[in-house]
């Protein structure tokens, strides 16, 4: 029995799952001014916590009990990679600010800078600088974005939660109406079944 089922392991699934794992998303971003607040110290704190073996163990155990991801490719962004390669797409349409990291709008740009890969960015010269849009004015290379997502998968211990299969139907079922949980769903794939329930939350305080 799982709390959450993701059908497909693309960038949208990755983004949503990471938002569920973080108690306070976008904590580094001051939305009214679109600037990052005390960057270095806050970022170091979050990255240190996420690399703590106790955190990784807690996340891994919780994911195995409560989250299921079903994807025909059996890997994160497998279909995305296939399509980008087939169409020879070298850069994303979206800017550096659009990515799965839940904590920092500038995480992708920081990753590119720290790995010496800012040269893989493509400028958006056709977009005017206005008060309504202050940037970023670059789009990341597809290889850079792929590696950044792989880093997130590793950081949040998401490597081993994908089941390689294809979902063909979703069937709601009724459960005990006397309890706080009044409904559930079963998901039937081509070779296996996955049950969903509503229940516990991810423990964030370690």
C-alpha cells in the first residue's frame, strides 16, 4: 500500500515529488523582489542536511513505504532523454529558473557555475529587459539540465523507487467509511498491481 503513485518518471514527476519531500519549498527565494535571501549560509545548511547519512536513510525508508513511481523506461527522465536525442534538441525552451529543485530558483545556474558549464547556456536575446521580467535570460543546454536532474535524484535518494512497467488502468475502490480514510485506489499495470492509501507524512526533522 502506497500513499502516492506517479505514472511516468519525467521532469514533472521529479519536480512534484521533490516538492512533497521538502517542508518549505523555495525557502531561498524572496518572491516580491525576486532575489535570493542570505544565500551562502542558508544553501550550505540545506546541502549539509541533505548529505547527512541519517537524512538519506530516513528518506530512503520513507520512500520505499509510501511512494511508487511506474515508468516504461524504468529510469528517471528516460523518455525525455530519448525524445531530446531523437529530435536533436540541444537547449531547453525554458530559462535557467525553470527546474525541479524545490529550494532555490537559482539552483541550476549555481550548479552550472560550480561545474564550469555556464558556456552551455544559450542567451535569450529576443526577450526585452523590462520591469515585469528581470531574467534570467539564458536557457540551459539539455545535457546540463539532464546532469542537474541526476544530481537531484542522487541527493534525494530517488534511484531505487521506479518500477519499470506500464500503467493501463486506474480503478477506485471503497474502503472502511468509518475511519478517517474513506477511499483508496488500485493501479493495474501490464504485469503487476499497486495499491494506494492515504496516510503518513514524510518526517523532516532529523
